[in-house]
């Protein structure tokens, strides 16, 4: 942890989260992975009791009025328990609540945010559909206007907390004739008649988070449960990309840290050819690379958090968040890979937790927007930024700084 980047209040929050993490029984971690626990309500209730959920939100709604740097600090520490703990910690308190805090009204905050941050109810975000993951605008879930309410029909899948949540943030098409950017709305949908957890997925990792398929069949939703405005779902979606992807990056660092810790301890004690294997460069260099990647990943997270906290230009933040999510998740997967590699065959067993961490982290580069989508965003925003800066003449043009820069006949572009 970069202590020098944190103020006293942020360090205090980090220490509180560390105490909470230490209090979690080993058996809960094992039972989550074995799916004896399908949704960790007790874990979330205890986090709420300690006022650790939603630290970024105003005190009047149950938060602490802190910033993204503080939130990233907390989420990273939660991630050290296991990736699924951070997933369930963040989905309700950092994603769903974020949408309601930013776009909702006071009545919605009173009814849905305060009790969630108090641990009385739980929430999940419903975005992905069976026919589309990254294609947000291709949603086939519909919400039909019936006067004083909407009727929602459709399906969502891979919903973390789908089994266990009391209400859902659901995106549905409200104007099938409109441009996709202008025909989708966001709704708060209570679990009730017509809402069914149809299928609980058998996941490779991140088990115990209640990931399921949800089916909405003629679900009646009052108009006061629209988040933002009707047909304004895209605006909600845009702001949600910040907690989804930046939160993912922070929690991934936390989830990878124990793999490096275990590998470091193991390679110090394990002997071969009469000496600890850490003495061999083939081992120690892989541990060094893992440590370097974690430090670089954390640096990216904190720089991006500062950019968000200081309301940096939206397009720049969009690129930075995408870069951070991609770099951090891929780096942390490499950390887990290196940890397993230096431990050899024992790392591939459940004698040590590295195999579980390895499985869990595979999700990181897939969910909240695949890393291929992140690359698309990065490229798009970078090219726009390059040409904007060039046209504005903000920096020195390096192209003429070559011995034969005037050889125009050699500069063929078509």
C-alpha cells in the first residue's frame, strides 16, 4: 500500500477495513468457493455494521463523504479475502447505489440507498443479457408504459447477487423506435411477482456471489422507480462505467496480493539443490516481476482515482479508466501466473490458495467490459486527443526532428 498517498482519514479507513478482513473466518472463504454459501449476506451485514459500505456517499445516506482514493483503498483491502468478496461488496454499495445517488431522487435514496448501506437489504445490477454482453444498446429487455407504471419483460444473466438481492438496477428498452442511445431506461425493480432467479451458474471461480440468470415476466414497476429520466438510461450507464471499471481494477490488486505473499513465503522456505529456491534467478525474477506489476497497477489506480476526484476532462477520464482496467487486470493475472509457476506442482493444488486466486482472477479481464472493449475505447479516445492537441498546437511537433525530415518523396501515405 502506498501510505504516502493517503491522508490520515484514508489511512484510518484502510485500517478499519483490514481489521474487518482479519475478522472473516477461514471457513466462510472455503464455503463460498464450495458454494455452500450462495450469497454472503452475513459478510455484507457486518461490513455495513462497521460503516464500510459506500464510503464515497454523503453521510446523510449512510456513507462517509469520502473520495475515490479512499474507496479504492477499501476495495483493495476487501479483495485480499478473495475476488468474490470484493465483487459482492462493490456491486450493491458501489454500483447500484452510485446510480441512485447520482441520478436518483431523495425518495429513492431514502428507500434504497440508506437501508442497503445499513445492511438491511441487498442489490444487484442487471446489464448483461443472454444475447449480448458488451452490446449494451442491443438489449432486448423491454419496459412497456402502462400509464402509472411500466411492465418489464426479458432476461439478464451473469448477475452477481442475482441470488440474494432484494432489488435490482435493470436497463430496459422503453422506446423501440428510437435511436438506441435514446430509447433505454434504468429502473429499480424490487424482487417480487414476476422476478425469478432462473439459473445459478457453476462458475470456474468467484463462487458464492449468487451469480444467476434473472427472468422478468410481466413485472409491474411504478414510474417513481425510474432512475433519472425515461429514455435516459444511457446517461446512467455512462456514469456507471466509472465505479464498474475503476472498482474492478482496485479489487483485482487486492485479490492478487495474497498470491504474491504466498509465493514469496514459499520460495523463501522451499529448498532445492541445498538452498532456498528464492536464491535462483529463475524464481526470484518472477517474484520481482509480480511485485513490480502490483506496484505499477496500484499507481495507475490511484492516479485515475485522483483524476475522477478532481473532475478531470470526461474524455480523458474515460481513456484512463479503460487503460487502468485493462492494465491492472492483465497484470494481476500475470502475478497469479508467476506465483503458481514459482511454486511448481504444489501451487496447482488446493494445499495453498494460489489455485483459487488464479481461477478467480480469470474473470477480471472479462466482466465490467471485456479488455478488448477497453482497447477499443482507449484507441478511440487517444486518436481524438492526439488530433485535438495537434490542432491546438499544445506541444512541440516531433516529426521534423529527423535528419531527412524534408524528404517528402519518401513520406507516402496513400
